[in-house]
């Protein structure tokens, strides 16, 4: 059959053009990518061979270098591809990786941050990275169980071609016609070093022949370049940090250093070995939403790779964990479909979740700085855990950190609770966008005066979390923006008496304000919350807070505007003056304006936007004019 010419899909053409025309800071990665693909292909074949005995063969990856033709060949005896798969996989279907890569590149270009070669390094562009090193690539491949083999040829420009070829064994053989400045990769020692560096943990032998001189005679030696030992089965003392990091990169696609590594073996009800990593930074792939299918944990059964997509192994909120689980008691022929409901998997999951949580706790207590760094990246996930993982809620809530009003530092609920003065009965928090907006909130005045600390919560979901927790160390979690404040009896009794007196003395003013602001507030009352400001707005005990309402709206949910309560400060000279004015002339024309202004400035003081800023401005201008004129006439 003749040669057939085909076109690359547009995204792939774009990617190829980048790969071909970039200058690389790390030239080595193409080898790692091709070897990883070869290992994947063998993984697949080996998995199939569990049920098809005739497929079992001596799995291997082979590298050949030919200095005369300047070609480097990477071959495997894995699953191989048929004609259609070859065309799709290497030319017409843009894999999720390709798309994410081009998207990341667009983003990086906009931000002017990372360059293409760096991104290629971070993402790995799989097979196409072959064109970093070669100006022509051929792929000869034969699918297991099929008679015909196929050859794919391309120089990475617009076209690739496909033709029939003869090939004995199933598998794939990729030939790179190396570019001039890549000829160093023909050297055995160079290749051996790179394989040790990037692909040592690959479970299949990566072999290469080379000539050695023994007793003055030249001999060809066939060497295995990788140690192949599953890294999670090797004693920790025999594995270098670099190897561990490499392995982490391999499974997580995250090229940052992990924050923690956990190796452990479980015995008893379910036996398995596990090597887990806790990420230090949010991996790019995760940020781009590429990790939705949970490809973070590779599941092996007695060293045979089963799947890297087993959602039951890790709860969704643990997106910061990657690693390997190698079970000794799952049946080898376990089907990928039934894994999710497998009770063994549930047991393994329970045990790794427990282990990760205890590691985080250890980090929190022993290495606070590292934990805070981790927390800054992943706090939404920990909070997601508090909300969804009922079994581990207590442990997860101890991993939360919130900013303290008093110190500006992050603190745990336990630290807050331990430091509470004896008179303080509840744990107080306030929600808002940022510290500057919260710091001068009138609602905090009395708490400051009492020497209480208040936690500053900045994320919309914090409030939901607070509702989830509700009580910590037998203390209620209370929003200072809601309900009536209740301090310790010793303090509260006196405050209550004062409030009662103020309420009685100002009955009429309160009635007037209630009536005037009827559309805006549900009640007007005196309280002991304030020491300086004339008034503030608070929510009723069980009403959703303002930020919660905003969150609902943002999520497209109906949320009626819930009116709040206007609390007055009896000690404020402004309230005193208003009372006198009202007593002098209850029908004074300026009174309704003052009432509106009082409400508006309560909104402003909590950083909210006014519903009618123009009206507010008009009223202030009027007031300023009057007051200036008064000052002038007094002279
Ligand atoms: P990825 O490996 O991330 O899916 P690649 O661009 O590296 O993307 O490869 C695309 C696809 O081509 C692979 O998913 C696989 O199906 C196929 N492929 C690549 N190399 C081989 C190989 N050596 N043997 C069999 N199939 C391969």
C-alpha cells in the first residue's frame, strides 16, 4: 500500500512549531517523555496479560544509538498501536495535555512570565517533545494481536505520513534523526546518566548495548540502565532525595518540590505499601483543572500497575496528595470498574487519609512555617474537608488557621481557645474581604475593650465552615456581626442595666428611627457592642450574613435581601444630640435626613457600598455648608 499523507490537527501544529523553534534550558526531557510513554505502553500490555496469558513476554525498553546515521532509537514491547490509533494519537487528536499546555502558554504570554521552553519543561509535551531533539521522527508500531504493522513519519511540520511496514514483535519503535546540537545524546554514558536521573524507577529494564574494552579486546555489552526497583519498596536509606523528588514529579506532573514525603506499610486488615507526597505548591496542572480525574495515586497490586484513576482512594479535597499504593491483598484481576465500591479500597483510603492528616498535624506543630506555606496554597481544600469529611472533621478543624485581630498572625482554633481570658465564653469571629476593611469595624469595639481576640475570616466559605464546626472545645463559635453580644456575667450585668436605661430614656427617638428607616432595617435598639461609634448594623441570630447572601447570589441562587438591626451606642455624643433635637422639635425637617445619614455611615464603616451614594453626597454637602455657615456667623 502506498504512503498516505495526513495533516496535523491545528493545536498540534501550533505545539509542534513551538517545540521545534524554541531554545531549551533543559534539553534532556525528550528522553524522559519517550521512555515514560514506552513504560505506559508496557503497563497497558502487562495489565491485559493478566487475563490473556499468551501476551506475557519479557517486557523491556531498549535504546539504540547509531553514530553513523545519527539516530537514537527508543523501542518497547508494549501494546503498540493499530493504524487508526497511530493517526489519532500522534496527529489528529489533541490530548488534554496538549490543550492545557497551549492554554498555559497563552496565559504565560499574557502575563509575560514564563517562556515556552520552561513551560515545555514543566508540562512535558509527551511524544511531541521528540521534535526538540530530532528534525525527523519515525514511529514503527504493531498492535498486540494484529498482523499488520505501521510506520509514521514526520519532520514535525504540517504533514505526517503513514505506510505499511513489516515488524515481527508487537510494540513500538521510535527513531529520532537527531539535530546537530543533539548528537551528544548518542553517547552511551550520557544516555545512561539520564536514564538513572529521570527514569530509574521505571519498572521495566531499559537496556542499551555498548562496546567495552576487556583485556584489550572490544566486546559488546548489553546493560540495564535503571535499577527498576519500585522506589516505594526500597529502604528509605537507599534512595536519594533527588530520586524521591523525581518520582514525585513523575506521578504528580508537579515540578515544584513536595512539602512532605510519607512512606509507610500497613499490616493487618489490609496490607499495602505506600509512598505519598504532600504538595508544597498548587501544581500548575491542578490549577488548570487538569487533575479532575484524580490521577494522583497510582494503584499497584503486588508491583503490577492497575490504574492511576481510582477516585475511591482519596477524597476529593485531598488534591494536594500524590503517590503510590501497592496492595498485597487485592486480587490481581480486580477490574478497574469495580474498584470504586471495593471495601478493600475503602479501607486503604481510610488509612492513607489518616496518615496524611497526622502528617499535616505534625507539620503544624513541629514546622509551623512550612505548614503556613502549605496552608496558604491549600486552605480551601482543608476547609472543603471540614465541610465534607464527617469522619475526620475534628482532625481537619484543628488544621485550620485564621488571622488574629490582636496579633495579625495566623492561629488555630485551639490556640485561640487556649489564650481566651477566663471571662470569655465564646470564640468570636468577623467576616469580610480584607484586614483593612475589618480592623476598624465598630462591631469590634467592645471586644477590644474587654481584651478579647477576634478571628478575621476572609473567604466566603469560612462562614459555612464556622457553621459546620459550631462548637469548639465546648465554646460556641459566634459571629460578632450577628445576634446580641453576651459577655461574661460579671461584665454583662452592668452593661445590660446601662442598655436598659438607655432604651427607656430614648423610647421615642428609637420609635422615630424605626419608622424612618423601616425599609432598611428590621429593628433599632441600644446595645453594649459599641464604645466609640454611634451605631452599627448587625444580623439577627439566624439570618444569613451579608457575605453569605453575596455568596449565594454569586452562585446564582435566590437570596432575599435580609434586613439587619441598627444598634445604637448610648454613650455617643451624636446619639445624645439627636435625642435632644428630637425632644426639642420632633417634626424638625432635618431629622429624617440625619436618620438616613446615620444608616449610611453605618454601612460605610463596614466597608459596604451605599445603595444611593449620590443622595448621601448631597446630604453631606448640605450639612457641611450649614455647619460652615454656623461657624462663620459665630465669629
Ligand atoms: P500522553 O502520553 O500524555 O497521552 P503523548 O503525546 O505522549 O501524550 O502520546 C499520545 C498517545 O500516543 C499516548 O496516549 C499513547 O496512546 C500513544 N503512544 C505514545 N507513545 C506510545 C508508545 N510507545 N506505545 C504505544 N502508544 C504510544
